[in-house]
């Protein structure tokens, strides 16, 4: 998980509905959110982090974009943020849970 070794790093993990994006906000704080787009959820649209490495978007299915720093919508038609998971970090182990 070397991509999470410094603030600003991110990576994909399996789990959740369609995978999880984990973002390291600070040395002690992580954000984990589901990759399942919140617009027309039955379509099973999955977001991908774009070349900016700040925005996760799906241009083929739901047409929405979200900040990976907190999951908030930056481009609709989605109105709801990405589903966030709770995280805890003890300095060594990162725990992601509902």
C-alpha cells in the first residue's frame, strides 16, 4: 500500500458495492468511499479516479464526478455524495468499516 504512505495518496481496494477508493487526507486521517455512482444506482456505474488524481468520475454510465478527498459531487447529474465508510488508524493498521 505504498500509494497511501503520504498525504494525498490514494488507491483502490476490493470491497463495498463496486470497490472502494481510499484517500490519505493527513498523516492520521483517511477517507474511504464506495466507487458505486450515486446516480441511477441500479445501473451499477463505477467511478474511476481521473488524471487529476483529485476527481473520481464515470463518463460512460452515470456522467457524474466526485472529489476523492470527501466524496462530494463536483459534477452532476448525481445529487448525493459517494457512500463513505468509517475509518480508524492506529499508526500501523487502517480499519475500514460500516
